[in-house]
């Protein structure tokens, strides 16, 4: 945020942000106007907990800001080592439009000995929330390489569907304390083992109730009446 924006924000009547972290950042910029926190919301009609089909394979959704081939290889290798004879499939969500040559490159890297792809399919941030909801119900766990812009929204959506979430410790947010966090890439193995040997998806109900569009919109409306 540049100095011009900071100066502008110092002269507004009130600021609404999506997290305590953003409020703290603005306070450090010597902005003294009231700052309210209204987090991202989720559409409960789409993002909800559903029974998972019984299957022999383990499915991960890996969310990336850019193509990270080595990271994907590590996830595939860890999955095979941890889950033994079960097939591991990694679905990749790259938060930008991927060129065809990039998709072909990843397919060549991850083609299994039997010709099957260990990496499933590729989507980008142009799809609608209904399509993301289908994807969440199709996988067993979501892994964030980094949160990036808009990552909080995806994290909330996945959590509302009851999915366990793995993300960097530095991205820890107040809205999701039940996640699995790693300081170093090498610690993802520990997170995977904790997830699939323990309790999964306990945060789904809480996230759907606390972060629904309806609840957050009601809070905003009540605040507007006070102004």
C-alpha cells in the first residue's frame, strides 16, 4: 500500500477490513479512524459438509500461486510413502491462467508407470463458486503452498466443507486455528500423518455458522445503522 493510499485512509470516517492482521497493519500506519473487521463469508448453499464416497485412492488439492513442479513432486512422493498401496492423486489449482505448455510439462513429469496421471486436472481462478464446491467435495485434503491474494476465501470455503487444511505457519489466521501448519516444507509429512491418523473436519460446522454471508451481512447492516 503506497503513501497516497495511507494518507487517503487517514481522512475517511471508517474503514472495514477482512482480518485482525489487516487492522493491525493499518494501525501501524498511524491510521486512527475506527476500523471494523468483517471477514470473508461463504455461501452455505454450496460449501457444506457431505458424506465422502468410499474409495481406494487419496486425493489432495494443492493451491498454488504459480506452477511449483518440485513442490508437487514432493506431495506425490509423500503421499505414496505415507499411504503405501493406495493410489495418490493430486489436483492442482493454480491461481492464474495456465498456458497449455505448462500443463503438458506437468503431465510429463507426473505420468505414472501405468500411464495414469498422479496429477489430476488444472483449473484457474475464473471458475464459479459452484464449481469450486464440487472440487472440494471431490478431495480429502487441501494444501496451500502460500496463501496469496484471495487465499483466505478459498481456505474458508474448504473449511466449511469439513476438509482438513495444511498451510504455512506464517499464514495462520484467527479464523482457522484447527488447521495443520508447517514452518518448513519438510514438515508437511507430519501434517499429513496427523490428518489421516486423527480427527478430520471438525471445523466445518463452526465455519459455516460464523462466516456465512447472512451472518456477516447482518453485522454490516447493524453497523451501518449505528453510523
